[in-house]
C-alpha cells in the first residue's frame, strides 16, 4: 500500500469535524457505515489488545484497511507487545506493512473510544472476561466488530451476547467471530467430501459413547509466534479471565463440526442441539514454566486459588459430548506446557458416514503434519467407490490443483495436499478479515452465521455450567 493514499486528513480531518454541526456529524456517521471496497475505507480500532491474535490480524497489508489504526488500551506490557509487533511488521524486509498507530492509553480507554467516534470496525482480541462487555458496548455505539474467540466464557454472560446480536440488527452493524480453522485446506476439503452423498453417504447418528463426529485439539502454553517466543500475560492462566478449555479452543471445534457437517445450514440451539455431558481436568504448570512463559517469578494473587504445592493447576483441558441434528458429536481440548522438539499443536478428526469416513491425523505417524484420509466402509462396492473418489478428486482439483490421491490399501486412501500449497496458520487471520470486509461491502452475511455463532457459544457455556453444577452437587 502507498502510505500517501491514507495520510490525507488522518490527524487534521477529525479535528476539523469536531467543530462541524450535528447534521454533518450524522452524515459522517452514515458514510462510515457504507462500504464500497475502496482503498482505506476500513478504519480499524484495536480495543485492549491483550492477545497476540490482535496483531496477527494486521500481519499482512490489505488495501481496504486504512493505514492509520486507532488503539485504545490501558498502559502496560500487553499494549507494548502489540505495538512492538506492529513495528516489526512495518520494518520487515519483505512485504512490509505501513501501519500508523494512534494510541490512547489510560484507564478510561473504553469510554474514550466510544466518545471519540473514530474508526468504523473494532478489533477484539484480549482478556475474555471483558470481551462480552466490549462487544456489547461497541455494538451499542454503532461499530462493526470483528472479535477473536471466545466471545463469551460463561453462561451468565450468554444473554449479553444474544442482546449484542439483537442490537446489531437494529443498528445495522455486523458482529463476526474470528474462525480461522475454516481456512485450513484439509478442513475445507473435508467439507466438500461430506457434501458428496454418493461417496460419503449420510452422517451416522453414532452414540454418546461412540460419537460419529470426533474432533480433538492439543495446544501449548509456551510456543513461537511470528518467529518469536510468545510472552503470555499472567491472566492467560486464570480460567476466570481466559476461560476454561471447553469454552475457549472448543469454540473452533464446535464451529468446524457445524461448518463441515451441516454446510450453510442454520442450527438453532433451542431446537437443534442437546448438550449431553462435559468434563474437565487441569494442566500442571511449575513455577519455572510459568516464569519462562510470562517473565514473572511469582504467581499473581488471582492465581493463588489454583496453586497447590508450589505449582499452578489450570483447568485448560475438557471434553464435551453433544447432539446436533440427532447426530452425536464430541470435542476434546488439551493443553500442555510445551511441545516436544520437532512437534507443535496438533489436530485430529474423525467423521463417520454410512459409506465412508473422513479422517484428519496429526501425530507421530504423520511426522506431526496434518494429513487427510478417506476410509471406505465395509460392504461398499470397492470399484464403485474408487471411481467416485477419483471423480471427486478431479472435481476438487479445480479449486485445489496441487492435490492428488494415494491408495494406501483396499479401504484407506490418502488425499495428498503438498505442504508448500498450504497457507500457514497465521495467514488465516487475513482471510477471516477479508471475508468480514466482504460482508460489510455486500451486506450479505448469511443468517446461519449469526444463529450458528450463538448456538456454538450456547454449547460451550452450557457444557461449562454442567461441569460447575457437578462440583456443587
């Protein structure tokens, strides 16, 4: 992007408009809500960027985003980290960005953001305890909101999220969840495979003990992001602020289940789902590990409730069993402190149909690279299945020209997706932003996006409530 396209009026123009009359202010507000796709018309506000996902949304330049980015946050290390990341992106030798952060850092940052009326899209990625309130306040002020997950971490605040969507309809603004995993090529291909009923058949109903849909994700507290060791804020270890595993990472897994298995379908939590069971268990983090990831040599006061014998026990792991459209699904999330050398976060999935199963494995056998497989069910004619699968690969090659098919045995097939043709995880954040901005231009966000987001958070927060109710009983 050429910086001169965006510099005109960035500082002087808003000051000029302070002195304008009310009619012109109303006209400017209306103009800000109409998007055409032209360069610089998206004016971002970054609100309290406490999570590194806030900077990842700005890792790559997009012509529709104005170079000037308004940042409202409390003073502290989290704000410093965000600004440092932006500076790194601006100064990198290849594909540098040209962001110009305009920062307001004080205790009244939220009130100041609402009063200033600068920008038109709020980006949220930070402390999840505050996030639902941030969403509600931003929507009520007339801003569009692109929010990192999770939007809500407990059942008490779920009605506030529903109210935010109701207000968004009235205000004519959009609220969108950053669901990056839809842009994983293997997930996208899995979705297409399930659409082929001749190949996959219908989803098996499964049972609570043996669900037909099983997704599992393993994450790590200490990792590298954009080539640097990630510094976690201490509150990330507090489930009252970050949220337990079953209300945090599980949001991605529940989203994938609905997006892959029931594409473009509206799923209403009041009629289409039933949460069956949930469980959780802690990850032990030693004092030395905590210091390694936070640079703090003591556990803050708010973590003392989770400290036992000098180590921190974080309820970061969990499992949810639920029923959606009469199909049984299970999501499992686990957190370890650090991945063994040569490995990293992992994702495994199994979706069972009446004719075939679709499986994603990422483990030692795959050298910790995600790989996609199709498995023919017993009793399905092999020749017919082979022909249908080959035809499906030919069809998929129109969108994914580098993929190919490798037969492992009479029942198992490997859909080969070369590593070099797969976008990296950090790239997904730009894709999510592009999709959201396209919705703003076309005003065509589908109803299922809204309904399914609420259903997703109903499932995760209800599961947490089930676990908490067990403890009370």
